[in-house]
C-alpha cells in the first residue's frame, strides 16, 4: 500500500514538472555549476552514478539506495568444547570402564558387568560424534546484486567543497584590454601629431565597433558548500554566484578629437604623419569604404595613411565596415563639440545573481531497482546590477565592480529525481527548481534591473558500471535554458569516466559541450581523488582548448578548479 502511494506521488510530481517546464517564460537558470570535485572531474556527468552528498544537486533519488543492503539471518555453529580435550576425556573413561568390567568378571559379578557393557556400547555410539554442537543465528549485510557502485555501503557522510571558474565569450576581454592600453593623454585633442595618435584613433574605432556585439561578455562562476547525510536523509548549505559583464552603450563623440580644427585640417594632419615602413598601398579598405571616407572629408593620401596604420594596429576585415563608419563619424565631428577619451561614456552592464540555499533531502527506494527522491530548499537570492564606464578600466577592474548594488529576497525551491538500476547499468533523471522560484532585481541610478526567475531544468543520464571501481557516464540536458547573459542559452552534453585504482586512488576524466552555442568548443576535465581510511580528498579542473585574453594575459576560454574534503563510512 505504501509503495503504491509513493508511485502515485512520483507520477504526480512528474506531471507537475512537465507543466512547470513548458509553462516557464522570461526565466533563466544558472549557466553551469559543478557541485563536488568528483563531478567536475567527470565533466558533470553524475546524474546516474552520484555516490555522495552531492546527490542533493545531481539526483536526490540516490539517497534511497544509501545504506540499502541484503539483510538476512544465517545459522552460526558454536562448539562447546575443544575436540582434542573431549576425545582425551572419553578415552580415559573408556579405559576405566574396561577395567571395571574385567574386575567384575573376576569377582563373578556377571550381572553388573553386563550393565557396564551396555553403558560402554552407548558411549561408543556417542563417540561417533564427540563434538557437541548448538546453533544460533546472526544478521549479515551483503551487497545487493544490482548495487553497481556500492551505494549500500554509504551510510554516514559529511563533506565540503569550494570552486571557481570563468568563461570568456568571444573577444570582450581582449577589446577591454585594448582600450585600457590606450594612453588617452597621448591622443591629442586638437590634431594627429604622430604615429601613435593615428594608430590609437584607428584602434579605438575598431574596438568601439566590436565591443557592444551581443556575443561579447565575461562570466565568472563561484560556488562552495557543505552537507551532512545519514541514511536516506541529508541537509546542506550551498552558495552559488554568477556574474556577467557586457558593454551596452558606445560613445562615438568623445574620442579626443575636438577644438578649432575642421575636417580638412584633420585630413591634412593625418596626411602629414610619417609612418615608418609605409608601403603606399590602400589594401584594407575597399573602394566603397574609400569613397565613404573621401565624402567625410579625407584626402586619398590621408586614407592611405589610415589604411597602413590600421594594418599595423592589427585591424582586420572582420566587421571592418563598422570601424569605417566610426572613422567617418570621427572625421565629421572634428572641430565640433566633444571631449577627450577620458570623458568617453562607453559603459558596461554588470549583472549577477548570488544564491544561498539550504536543501533538506530524502530518498525512498521502492525496491532494489527503483528509487525516487527530492529536495525542499530555503533560498536566499541576491540580484546584482550596476553600470561602469569602461575607458581606463581593464577586464579585471570591471568585474571588481560587480558587487556594488544588489537586491536581496527569499524564496524556496523544489527538486525531484529518479534512479533505476539493473546489473552494470544505472539510469537517472533529475528536475531542478520545478516551482520556478523568483527573486527581485535592484533599481540602480534609475535603471530597473530584471527580476530573476529560475527556470525548471531537466537532466537525464546513463552510467555503465562493469564493476564497482570503474564508471562511464553520459548526461544530457533535456531542456534548453536562458542564462544570465542575454541571448546566450545553455544545453549541455557531458561524458565522464572514473577508475578506482588500488582501492584508494581515483582517476577521473571527461569532456562537455554547450550544444546550444558555438562560441566555445569542447571543454576537457580531469580529477584525482584519494581515499585514506574514510577521509576523501578530491581535486579537479576544467579547461577549453581555445584561448582568449583576460586582464592582459592569454587563458583558456573556459576554465574551472575545485577542491573537496569529505568523510564517509
């Protein structure tokens, strides 16, 4: 009866999840987090093979299998006496009986002798089994046949972890660092004095053309948490933070070209700049772009100088027309009201979401094959929003401003999961935040930042576990999610492996890919774990093969690192 009730509840939860998922609008979920170094080492593929308290995040159904063993009473034989001691004493008694019988016969005591002879025969029949045994029973706990990763041996568990990572979307890091490298004082207010001025104005035009592209952004992820579990229950505390920086407005007026000059004078100044190694060619701008700059007021000689300076500054034909349009505006604004680059108001929007949640988890095994579970979570949300001027700030400085303004609010969340296992194979599915918890956005300098609604997400996984020390798993996000970064979606495929070597050393590797976007290719993961008599230390990292610029240095476009310490038995 109880089993049927659980099944009915599970079906109702699935229906509720589907309604919430397909009804969700104007919502987002966190782009990607890894809870626990084992999961990061396996590229996040843990929905079907999770084996510790990180099941609170990956699949709470696993709690139903924790501590679940074969319990049966078996007979135990108990020996009363030492066999040699029993045999020795019986032999002494037998010898004494023989002597007594002989004495009776000598004395003529035939009747008494016969009685002793009968007793002697009875004794001999007992001597065929001289060990006197009695039996008792005891309860044994053995591993279930379908317990592929030995969840039944995990009863008490406690652990904590911390990790941080980032993602560089397209070229924002490089563009911000290019702007910060320009000395605004050298870009003269009244004229083009030298080669540096000419290269800088071309570079500024290119950066301002590209920097507000919808795909340019920097995302920082950080998380930490801890949990305690016993049997089918667990309670934890976790913190997640995701911050995103992107340029939302471009100022093409305050570019350091102002004063009493006019377009004709500006053209003459550009033409007068001597560029070492000038090849005299106009090979970057096409004929239409040359005509456009002529119409703005530049001579062919000035255009050729701009062309060579642009090539020397690394300007390419990618989105070149936008750069030419900004140069056109710069020429036409020469002598008009304007300001220096220090007055440029090109600004970046910094948006972030921090979440502190306390989940209470429970799992129920309906039988040795199927388990269901869930979390109910108290959630404290922090929605961040601010704007900063990007000139004279590099990418690192901008992210430092991300925590200036925020709005705090409280909600609750519900997760559900299921796990099914047969010999050597586990299947799992989890639905997170099925009730779409909401959090208020801040109002900063008259701008209202969006509220945050966490979109329900569903992930399924299958794990192949040929023996307890080896696991292969693949996970896939069934739902595509909007993220904190506008216009950027997430839907991941993950695959990972774990090999337990010599029972105390775990080696892990994997890879994942955001199937909804193409800006970053495969991200590779690796990890190591040490098991020292119930104490577990795990370290893992992730990196992409593609590189980008952040804060003046070259880094993988995506990278994470995480450390975890746990105890369990």
